[in-house]
């Protein structure tokens, strides 16, 4: 589908997702539960209100009618028992002992199942830091308390640590596929930042947003989020054109913030284009120098990844190193990436917070996790009358035992239109 793009047919996508999920359940799930110190994990949700973790634990080709219950019980050397108490067909990934339709029976079976296994600590998704760890509704929490004997109600604990580990950690196959997903995203950006898409003086940033969206749809890809395109313009040009002018004009810098989803993996990119004037063959030297400084900050960023460090520790080290190296006005605001756009892994700064992010910034880094290297630098551009310009970029990176590396390179030159 799409010239030059190899997007799998939906049926093949389902097979890949099933194979990956099966491996994740066998390998990542036990680690997540044991590190969290829980020997049972209950994930409860409703048909049209899925828990964020629940959505990542089912195959693609299924339907989830009415009340959903997933039960995980760690039996030690025998592995983690996986049980589905619902009418959902989990295609062999879970045991399905309940075959009924009566919700009262469903709750009763859950109570019996818990009593039979006698867990010491029962994790439920009531986390208070990571958004994806708090999917249990008050309604279902209340019903769960009624379904369990009091001694097991007293053993209910937050499964936030398990949610975080499960979502932030990718399998070897996912890490192998991810660079190709990122390469697709890069190519769509390049298409948007070309004369095939942009006619200076006519095309607007809104046109570009719809063009990106349409290209993803035509290729059979999902959006990770609404696309954004914006203009960075000299003060001289702004004096001529209204503040709300969205028409792309010669001499403008175009900035995008876009992402797509394929095979359950999300991308998130910011790249830059320059619209050439009639007598130009390249972007102004001052802008090109800023992009070089941005690349220097990227090298600092990847060099500070070390297993066990918190997001706040990495932020402090990155900014200290960047300032030591003379990188102009560095900012880092990076988040983990993968099965969700904003994963619950370590948060490394925010655009408005460059010192410490309590909670999300205290999460520790683990191998086999991916991030958006979202950064910016600012300095005066001589060709724009000394105007201070901030250039932001965002590229996707993977952290493994081999270190932190971009998954499909980084932007080292402006797209030229």
C-alpha cells in the first residue's frame, strides 16, 4: 500500500502483533510482577472503557464484550498463570474457565479463584503517578471489594510499578521492528516538506496538517496524535504579515510535531524545513549553525543514559554537560515512547520545567525502552537581524545494553522547499 512503503495487510499485522504479545506475556510480565512485589494482578474494565494496560494485553483480532477481567497469578518456578474471566476470545493466550454470561457468576468466580490461590499481595491499577497505571474505575473497585473476602481486600495494593515496567519495556522483536516504523514516519515528513506538497504563498500550515493526516490514512496507518505544523518567521517578515498568518512564505522556517502508530508502536517527531527565497540555495548560515548546536545537544542527550538513573538525574546531567560544552540555551523535555505516545517511563524534563519533575521524573531507567529525544536550543541569527530563535527537534531513540541510539538517524540539515 503506497508507493515505496511496505505496510503489511491487516491480517499479517494481526499475526505479528499476536506473536509479539505472546512473547511479552511469557517474558516481560513475570519481571513486571516480581519487581513490583505482587503475586497476583487483577485488571478489570468495561467494554467501551478499556484500562490502558488491558488494551496492550489482548490480541488485535478480538472483541471485548461487557465486563472484562484478567487475572495473573505468579506461581514462582511454574511461571505466571494467565486467566481471562470474560466472554472475550483471547485466542489461546489465556485460560478461559468461565463460559457464562451472568455478571454475578463472573464476580463469584473471581472471588473463588482468588481464595483458591491465596495471594499475599494483589495488585490493582490504582496508580497515582503514571496515567496508564490508574485505569480501575471507582465503580469496579467497589464491586471488587464486595466480591472478595475482607482478608483479601486488605491485600489489595497499587500495581503502578508493574504497569510502568510492562508498558515501558519492549521485546527484542519490537525493538527490531521499531526502526522501520520510524523510517516510515521520516519519509512522510519528507513528503510534506517538499514542493510536491508545499506551494509557497498558497499552502498553509493547516493544509500541511491535513496532508500529513491524509497520507497516514491512505497508507493504512493510525495517527499517534493530531499533527501540528507551525511557522518560525523573522521579525522583519512578521511586521509585514499578520500575527495569525498561516500561509507558508519564502524565508520561513517550518516546524512539525507529528506521529503515527503502526504495529502498536508510536512515533513522535519534530523536524524543520526552510522555504528558499528566489536567490537562495540553502538556509541562512545562522539557522544552519543552530541546527548543528541542536545535533550537539542530541549527542549529549544519548551519552547520559545509564540503567538505574531517574529522569530527573538524567535531566540534570544533560543540562550541566550541555552548558559546560557551551551549547546555547539548551532545553530537554523528553518522554518514553512505545505502546503509548507518552509512556509511564522516566520523564526527562518538561518545556516549562527544567529542574525536577516530581513523580514521573523519579522513575528509573531500564533497558529495552524507547524515548523521544525532544530538545531545543536558542541563539541569535545574524541574517535575521540578530533575532534570537529557538529551534526544537524530536527524534526517536532506543536504550538497550548497547547504549542509547537514534532508531533511524537524526536530522542534520534543513528540508529545503
